[in-house]
């Protein structure tokens, strides 16, 4: 018997349904807006040293306890908020990352341009599609420059690898593999 179903090829992220949905509908799609990019920057920092699947499972709780990542709201957080967040099992309870998120919200408010414009100013031009996961870099000259500029402006927990993960997640670069259904536009409904 011949099975005529088409084989669906995705980036090699495993078979977790939540990760597959994120891959197919969010990762690598253009995202702009100060609140939206502050959220992604914050979550990428929380992801540092962990898997994205952990952050994805906790994302809605992060949104709840960090005021939907409104920089104005988060910038107003103080030590009682840090202590509250450190007791919340629904998020990653890392003092340095929590304090960095609050500090970064304050840095957003001090920018002389929208955060979205600043971050997107580092987006490189198009490049060839990676053929395998080995072709996807962990950092690029652009992510190194973005991280340096963010640090210069007072941001914390934003090294070149975190900056590159942000660039991938928000469509500043397209690292879907050449034969991935998202890149080819054949994402199943």
C-alpha cells in the first residue's frame, strides 16, 4: 500500500506540540512594537541557560506577573516586587534575571528612540537559507553590535547570543532551514 501523504519538514526542534505551534506561527515572523520587543527581549534573557520550551510553558504567567511587559509598569517595580516574583513557581525564579528585567524596563524608558527602531536597526540584509542546524550561528557581527549598544544604554543580560536569539525570534533574521515548511510557505493548517 502506498502512503501518499506529504512529509512535513520542519527545523529540528523535536515533537513538543507547543514548540511546533510556536515554530510554525511565531518564530521568525516579523515582530515590531516596543512592548512586544521588550517582552521578547526579557523572555530571551530568562531563557539563557534553559530551553525555550521551559519559557514557552511559563510565558503566560510571565505576562501576568510582569504587567504584560509594559515597560512603564515594570520600571515601577521595586524590591517588594522582586521578592514576590522570587516566590512565584510559575516563572523562572532567578534574582539576577528578574532584576535585569526591571532595570531593562527603566532603560527602555530612557531611550532617545523607540526600542523597536533601535533593535531593528541591527537587522542584517537577507542571506542564504541555512541547509542544516549546523549552518545556524549562535552569534553574528550584528548581534554582537546590538548587545554592545544595549549594554552601553544600560541594558543587562543581553549578550550576543541572547541578542541573536531575539533576532531569530522576531524575524530580523530568517533561520528556518531551507526545506522547512515555514520557509517554503507550506505550513499545514
